[in-house]
């Protein structure tokens, strides 16, 4: 993993100082070296900060082809690259490096933008094509690697992080509409919290030339139509195929010229990855686990059991409220988004510990819930919308059972069955409303009293769902699909890239020069799982059924039987006299908080005054709003937003 910066001007010559300022902001992504290239006419500039993982001594970038008509900068990893290197050599290419990054340059030379279909991995890269005078920028299928851009004063700026765009010369200010979308939990896949700064959406590429900028989709989930969902493949065949494909995805991600570790929680996803990795490792795998000081959120004992089962060396990282308070602002600066829980900061500290232990690469379990339907709201959708001819009373009993088994996350992830006219757009388009959308809307409504009247008035007549669905190919990707598949698809277009992969993945990992590798989001794994019947993913109240069966040889009996628990840090409100809640109180009561333009400061202070009178359940649910406000404050402070 690395940091990339690209500038493409239609007008003025590019200043080397602007490029370098952008690169300097990405040193945490690439501490092992910096290089750049500027075209002779100074209209194109490419900068790269390197985290050396493959071909440690010869993989510097930018990389040019033999006649220097193509140049590339890459952030990420391409797997199975040795096979493609062999193909390229047979086609007559003389490779300059042994790095995986170089293959994208020559594949582009062969196939143009269609090169993306030959690439397997998590990546964002930029190619300057001199003969055709165009800039080609692409992002991986799921948005594992970030890629931001802004068109400012006739210059296109592209970078791995927003802070690099700001340093290079793009002005920074709040995007009010994006803030509103984020509060509603429905952030469009191309937006950011910053005005005039956008994302290349997952599975898309950008083409820029002197005639303009164009975005093009090259991959999507393509869930099967309802009538095509059932094939002649038996459940046991699906289980075996998944076991084989996932094994391959893990094995490919163990390829590195540096040691590879694993993040380990108390869940089936990371336990499966560690179990498979241990099978392919000659030495014990180094595993890293967080330990919280609250029993309901702590998974240390489960991680110990898994580590013992796999023969891994377990590194326990204890997290106290003081640790979260001391590092909260830094984690937000790295992630450039609002957080809903201090789990972002906890993951930031996990990555710091892995880096301090000498690791640059870790395998993680992210992405599993998004393809197998792991979260509790997907099971809620299954009960409400995917069960035919089921007795209503039975459904009610099962829904209540679901709620009782998920008390820690119920207020965050489970929706109440209340009617809401705001969902008319969704109901008309889909015929139902995904439970996660309802839960997000309920969270927004609980926070309405905290917003300023001006902010509420600005969006009172707007339809957040209409704006979001304007970015979605409803007929091509959702129509005539199973409701749970539709819900999974929509979650993967907003929450997955914008929060789970950016906040809990790349942002906090690359803050400490850690490359996270995600076997569950190998596109061959995803394409296999997407075609499986919904009943193999969610069976009754059991989520990820097919994964449990495929992973059985690699996990403990405890893990096989354990239901999904989302990764959350203990809410700050549960320990009112501890440093994190003190940070919340001091910051949100302060006079600078009144300048954050979205909130009614008097209402915020009143909420803080009411906390001691609330029961534990209420205080836990309020913590989400407090974390959002605290992160908004630090975004404004750190980036000087107006």
C-alpha cells in the first residue's frame, strides 16, 4: 500500500511545490520513499509515497514503459501477479521490476481500460497516457482503497486522501448536503464531507482529457434474478466451492516480501482467515486482538481460544477509555469522516500495535458480513420479506428473539416497524424498505432536536432517498432480486466503502503504514457467494450458514455456534467519569463547538446535562450522536473547515 497524488492541468503549469505538499501529507501511507514525475510541458504530475512490501529494492514508482509514453502510480496490491508477469514476458514485455504494480501499466498498454478485468486485488491507481493525452484513474471493485478527486481552477487533483488534495491547493469547506446524507445513513457512493471533493465510486474508473472528465462503471454485484436464484448446485457443492475459493484468496494474500500477520476478533470471519492462514504458514502466525474493559464488548477469551486452536502467537492490546480519548482526534483526521463509535479509535490503536511489532501487512475479516448477510438487520429483512407463507405470529416471536439476542447493537442496527412517509420513494422503487435504512432513519430522527433550525430548514423539503437512488441502477441491479440481496447491495454502496472500509479499514490502518488485506472481498469469492440462494446465507436466525459450514475445519466449536456480534467499543456514556466521556463533555460544551454549523449548541449542552438521568440503555443509544458531534468538531478543527 502506498499514497498517490496526481495533477492534470488544462491551463497553468503545475507547480512542483503543490505536488510535494500533497505527497508530504501521505508520508504515513508510504514511509519507505517518495518519488514523482512531471511531464515536460508541466501539465501532468504524478507523485508516490511508498510502503515497500513486494520487490523491496526495485519497486519504486512512478513506473514508465520502455518508451516513456505511459506512466503509472499505484496504491494497493494485485494478487496472482506472477502468473500475469509470465504472460507479459511471453508477449514481449521486458519488466523493469518484480513488483505487482508494474503489471497494471502493461495490461493497460494491451487492453486500455479493459485491463481492470484482469486485475485481482484491492487497488487505486492512475495512468498517464501520453499518446492519447488522457489520464486514467481506477478504484477496486468494492472501494477497499480510497481515491478522491477535485476539479479546481481548471486542474484535476487526484489523491489517496482528502488531506493531500487540500495541501496541494484545493480549498476545504463543509459539504452541507453530504453531512445531511451521512446523518441519515444514506451517503451516495461518490460524495465526501468536503465541498467539491468527490470519490471515484467503487468499481468505477475515471477518464480525464482536455475535453472533460468521465466516470464509468466496470464492475457490479449482478445478483441473480429471483427466478434464476436456484441452480442444480447442491448445498454441499456450494460449501466445497466456497472452502476452495476462500482458501485460494487467503493463500494469495500471504504473498509478501515482509511478514504477514492477522487481526483477530471473537467472530467467525477473522477466525476463519486466521485458521486458513495458519494452514499455509510454516511458522506460527502473529495475531493481534483488542481487549476492552467492559465484559459485553470484550472478546479476548474467544480470541485466545481461536489462537490456541490455530497455533498462532496472540498479541493482546488492552484498550482503556484514556487511550480512546488521547487518540480520538488523530483517528478522525486520518479517516476524514464522522464516526458513530470509538471502535474507529480502537482499530487505530490496534494498527499502531501491529506496526510497533514490526508488521506492514495484516489479513482482516472485513467484508464477510456484506456478502453473507451477517448483520442483524439482514436477518430482520429475511424474516420480514424473504419468508413466504410464514405465520405472522411466528415472525413476531422470531423478531423478538432476534432483538433479545442482540441487545448491545439493537438500538444501532435493528429497526422498529414504524411507518414513515419519508420512505415513500424507497417503497415505490423496491416494494419494501431495507431494515438498515429504517434503523438509520430512526437514528436521524432521535438527533433532530440537536440540529440548528437553519440546518433543518435547508433540507426539510429534500428527499434523501431520491438523491441516493439517483446514483443506483435500480432496474439493472435491484429489480426482480431477492429482498435480502437488494438490501445487501444497497448497504455495499454506502456503508461498506464509506464507513467500514474507510473508517475501520484503510484510514486507521494506513495511519500506521499497515496494509490490510481482505480475503472475503476477493472478487472471485464475492462472485461465488452472490449466486448462492439466500437461504444458504441466512437460515432461520443463523447468519452466514454457508460460511460456518465451509469454515468448520478451521474454527473451534465455540466459533461455529456463535452468532454475529458487531465490532463496537464500549460507549463513552457507560463510564461518565472516564477520560473519553470527559473529552466529550469538555469539547461539546466549549465555545468553539458553537461554530460547528450543523448543531444547536444550547440543545447539545442540554443533552449533556440530561445524561446522568438516563438509564444505561438510553445512554448507550445517545453515544452514537455524541460520537458524531465529537468527530464533526475535530474535522472542523483539524481541517479548518467553514
